[in-house]
């Protein structure tokens, strides 16, 4: 059993309404700030108490401690990735975001993922624990798949080198079920010639198969199996009824693949001719994406007026692709069967009340977890990649995020001792020293760029940040979402040498 409470006290619909409200408010934030109006000062005031912005409850030291609580910086020894940093800030309790970093045991690729749950954290945790292994199985050669099938290799532990803590947080029965599903997938993959499968196809296959297994493990038909442990089944049900979106970066040499489902995003920071450019490597799968709306309605041509309402799926769910969320995938009879089954604990389905089956629900599935995969050949101009949940993008544009990380890099560089090159003129030396002096003035408070982005998303000034961090649990989601950020720094020298070698 997951060792934390995964049920969200807010209903899915209420949560998504708040998220959409916040997105609309954030859209106008730039215009408000340009006109001199402080958005958060206006929103965070309470006439009955001292102004939370003008009279901060937290000292700068306290703010720093909170913002840096979950930060992490990791240097990578070799390869295209030279380092990565990450951080996250909670809005939901418990936080619904997850992230993971690891490398392939049978290969040279590294993977980074950010996963954003809704209706609880159960699905996001399960996807974080399982997805990389599914991708590894989808890419494995015949010899590895045979070892998995024959039981000489454990696919849940022997395919991925995890970076940092990898406490899987599941009881033995659920772990055994997950392993069984993965072994079955590996056995079926043996019938496919791995040499004919591309990286893109493997990423898509891994995403879709994990979602299929999450769905099948919670199938109502399992209720009638004598061997089924009911506690384990209730866990699978909690995972399947909650949902998660996610973004995975797969880096192998100079090849960067980004597979995305939902509204998490990946943005590349590119330095070209001394100008920074934000290059999006993902598309958001929601009603703001006309192509995504057309994709959904194409599969349900006679229901277009019912499926998307108020820019949400059935007027309830913002992302139009996700893991789990079987409420929009199962046939109506299965949903009604669960609703009428006394064996199911009330708390698992109580947040839906009598509306477990969406209105005018006719031709499911309406939702899938097929990722959109983008391939990018890394060049020395590509300096970093930012993966983040929508909590960050609600507050900052991709262009602003890249500028903030680039400025942070510039500020960090002034800390390195400067030695003039041989033959440098006094004018050239003076120019460089002047640039370093100006950069030092603008150096960020935080050594971790992910923390710098968190601070910028909440701020910019101390009063605003303090007010955001002291919002009561009951209302904080009116103002912001969970925020998770992973920044991957690329080694330009390695990429340059690799590109030269491959010519």
C-alpha cells in the first residue's frame, strides 16, 4: 500500500475549476505588472488582518529555508548531460507532483521525468515508479527479454539505474502484480524484432502499455477472482481512478527525445549569436490546442457538442491525454458495477458522488495516454532543458523561464576566477571585467536555478513570496498549483566532439 494518503479532499471537478481559474488570472498577470498594478498584492489582501504583502509574516531567512527545502543539484561525470538541478513546491496536501531521473542499464541513455497527478497522487507515483522500466523493456534486445521471461532478471529493478532515492512505496502484493505485468509485456515484446523498432515507437509503446496495465489491473472483473487480494485491488483502483500527466526526456548521445502526455512541458534553452531562444519540445494536450480538440472529436464524431464543455473533457477534466482516469475510459456498465458493489470502500469513489459516470457518456474511451514525441539533435548551442509541471507554466512563460535560467547561469559564471587569455588587450580585459561586474550585481540569491525559478514564479519581491508561502492549506490552491522543476544542463564540448566524430 502506498504509505501516504493519496485521496485528494477536493473533487476532480473542483480542482480543475480552480486550476483553470488560476490559469486565466496568470494570463493577465503580465499586463497588470506592466501597468504598475501588483497582482498578488491585490489578491492576497485581507481587510480584517494586516496586509500579508506589506507586513510579511516570514523573514527572508525563513523564505529561503522553505524554497530550498526540496532542492537538489547533481553533477554528471560524462556524456551529453553534465548536471541537473531540481526543486518542487507543494500546494496540494499531499503534493501530487512526482519526478524521477535514471539511466538505462543496457544502454547509454538517460531519462528524466516530471509527472503531475490529479484527484490524488496515487497515479503519479505509480507512473514515476514504473514508466522508465516499461520504456526499457520496449527498447530491450531479445537476450534481455529472454532473461526477463525466464526469471533470471527482475525487470522492476535490473533495467534502470535510479539517481537518488528510489523508495517504491508499495506493499509486496502490489509490487508482485507490477512485476507480473512487466514480465508479460517483456514476453510479448519477444515476438517483435527490436532492430526494426525506433526510439520514438518504443517510447509510445512504453507509455501506452503502462496505461493499459494500470487499467487492466483495476478491472472490475478482478473482483470475482478468488486469488485476488482485496487490499491490493483497492490500491490498483485508487491508482486507476486518479490520473496523471507526464513529460519524459530521453537523452542518448546527441539525440534528445521528449515524450509528453497532458500539460507538463519541456522547453530548450538555445544560445545563438549571443541571444537566448526558448524552443518548445512539447505541446499541451488540452482545449487550448485546436489540433487536440479535433483529435478527440474525430474519434467521436456525433458527440462533439457534449465531449468538450467549458474547455474541459465533459466539463470536468482539463488534460485531454492522461494515465489512469479510467472514469473516462471504461464502459458505462463497469463504472456502474463498481458504484453498486458493496465491497468497494466508500472513500475510493465518494468524491464523485452520484456523478461517477460523466453525463452523456456513450462511446468510451474518451481519453488515452499516447505521448506526442519530439526528436531533437543536440548542438553546442543547446545549453539546457527545463521540464516542469503546469504549476510553473501557469506563472511564467517559456521565454521568461529561459531568460531566468540563462541569467542565473551568467551570474554563476562570475564566481569563477578570471584569467585573461594570452595576448589579450587591456581594452578586452576591461570589457570582460565590466561584464562580470554587471553580472555580479544581478546574481541570483539561489545557487540552484530551479529554486530561482520557484522564487520568480511566486515573487518577485519578498512580501509577495511570504504571502504566497503563508496561505492556509484550505485556500492555497486558489492561488497556485504544485510546482515541480527539473533543469538538465548539456555539455557543449561533449556534443561538439560527438558531432565531429559522427561526421
